[in-house]
């Protein structure tokens, strides 16, 4: 637009079932007309089927990748630079990917750098709208470079000098990951650094420290996993073996390593494993590497593969407590990546077993351990409607159940004020949670472990969310706080009732039953 300098769209293409009503599409065009008065109305491009627009595009894209269609390539919109130390106090910037680079195109720099290993290192990524860039181009301070994100990592290596000469290789994946490889010049070592350049600003700023593992070690670990499952070998200490190969404790495996191992496991069909031991190892490792089911751009694709287990490829030994326990642990671990329909299917099966005819089942035939894991899986389903959460919580607080540690854990998840990967519409009404809390405060609990779990659950159910529509009334929060103090609550648990603060690593582990991979944060309601 010559008057405002703003680009005016000449044509508009709608897609998706939401815009089927003509009134909605006209409203959008009317808004555009008001933004650009006196200009011709924006032309609406016709769609053959609004409901199938995205699916048709995905199908065509899949065919084009196999050579049966035309792929439209636009390349990257920006040039990307990584900041490196220089002889002066100010950093220099090396171009790792010029503007216009196609996806899956490998680019190498023509220079080398000194890499410091076995210490915390920061890799700031910058971008430029205006500079075309050239792979390996070095810049000093430049106003056209804008900060995008940064990766804080520790590159593990056994070299006594703690320094290596490396070259750089960059690849942009189809899921928006800029993968930067630091490759040793003298030896066969390579460290992949993953920058999500399509993430939101908040996600890009939520950077945590993690160890980055040499790709050679990762390949050995992947080969080990594939050998175990493809050859149907017994390996009771698989995770310990992997820790030894990767030379990194499992709690410090970065997301890239976890998902790479998950992809390796998925190459072996679960249905091909015949014994309860192998099925249990498979589910245990896959669940650990896929937790919490979200966080990586390709997790939606992986979840689609995992969901086939539920309908078509269930383990053959689900009647065995060992396999049954790992089955429900697996679904609890990946539940945050499941869609609402998936979670509803799981909920229906769990309620039929745990609460037949709306009554709390004191026993199930597969034993106490399986029953506990089923309840924890149910509690982790955040995307089930609030009414179903209320139905389940009311059964637990009916007065006919002697609440256990597991039951309090479930109530803490069902009544939580802050959800991990769901919005506030899935939060149970504060009036209902207040009734549950009053009931639980009236219980006489002798066991210290059970009491600790109850108090921790209270810190979830009475936490301040910042949304007055779902926060408990101030006087109720004060009552809960007094009860928690009386029963030895940790100071960090109490702070949640007064302030919006990040959960500690210990709280996240208690909340999910596992430590989350580094870098994953709770979604604010």
C-alpha cells in the first residue's frame, strides 16, 4: 500500500472446516477492506473442499517427496549466524546458513574453530533479514544481526586438553530444526546442536542446560538398542548399558538423544516380540525416551506411530503383571503428547476396570502394582473434560475409599490449578476442588509417606495460577496453607500458594512420576 507502506494482500485462500460458513470468510474480507480503504476487495480463491484442504496438501506433499508431484521450494527467509569468541572483547559471527537455503541441504564452512569441551558453553544464534550471507562468512559487530535464541550445553569429550579443532556443518530439517554439527578435524567426533527456529519467542527463550553427546557414541547406543530388540536378546540392565556407552547419566540425556533412541526402538515392531521380558524392556525404554510425549517438532509423527499400539499392536503378554505395569507406565509417560480423543479412549478403558459402575474397585486381578500404574495413568490425562475429572475425583472423595499415596497423587493431578500441556478449560472448577480439599483435610492419616503425598497434592490443587476464574478463594488457600504447615510441608511447596514460580526439578519428577527432559516447561494456563 503506497500510503502506509504495508503490504496489501491481493488474494486470500481459506482452508479448514472453521471457515466453511460464508459469513466468517466475509468478515475476514471486510476487515481487510477497512484496513485498506478505497482499494478493491481482496479476491477469494476458491477451494475444492475446505474441510480436506490440509489433508489434501499433506497427501500431495507426500507424493511430491516420492517424485510424483512438484515441490515448491522457497528456502530459508533469513541468514543464520552463530556468535564465536574473537581476539577482541566483542564476539564475531560466522554464517552457518545463508538466506534461501533449501531444506535438507548440507552446508560446510571453509574455516575451523577451537571448541572447548567438558564445560558449560553458550552458542548464541542470530539471524538477518537483509544480509544474503555466505557459508563461512565472518562478521564483526553488525546492526543487521538480531538475536534469535541460544543453546547452553556441555560437550562431553575424553580429550585431556579439553579443546578440539572443529569445522561446522549445518542442515535445516523439514520440521524447522537448524541442526549444527561441530565436527572434529583430527578425529571422528561430531556433536549435533539443535536450534528450533520456528518456535515461538517464549519457547525459544526457555533454554536450559543439557549435555550434547558425540554422534559417534549415539550411533553405538542406537546400534546396541537395535541389536537387543531385533535379535530378541535379554538385557536386564539396558539403561545402565546405555549410560556406559553414552558416558552420560540418563537424567542428562538431551532431547535429541532421547528421540533418536526412540526412533531406533520404533524400527522394531512391538508385535515381533514374544516374551513378557522383551515387551517390558521395549515399553520401558520407549516410554523413557518419549516422555512426556511432546517437546520435539517431530513428536506428533511419533505419537501417531505409538497410537497404533493401542488399537492394533498391543503386547501379547498383557495378562502378565510385568508387561501390564510397563504398558500403563508407558501411556502415562507419553500422555502429554496424546490428543483429546486418544486420552478419552484410554480413560474409558481405565474407568471400566478401576471404577466399574461408578464404584472404586479395591482389587483387580492383575495385582496391586498394575492397579497403581493404571490410576497414575488416569491422573496424567489432562485433556479429558473437567466433568470426567470431577466424576473420578468424586469417587475418590466419596468416603468409601481409604486413600493411598497413589490416590492422593491422582487427586493432585486431577485438581491441579496449573496444567502442563493443556489450557485452563480443562481445569476442574475451584468450588469442586475446595470440596475435595475439605474432605481430605478431615482425614486422619498416620503413615508419613501418605501424608507427604497428600500435602504435595495440596500444593498442586491450591497453587496460584494467575487466573482468578480457576484459583481457589483466598480464605480457602489460607486454610490449606495452615494445614500444610501443620503437617510438615516443604517451604517450596507453600510458596506456590502465594506466587507464580517455576517448579523445581524434584517437584516436576514428583508430579510426572519421572524427571522431565531438560528444557521442557509447564504451559501457563
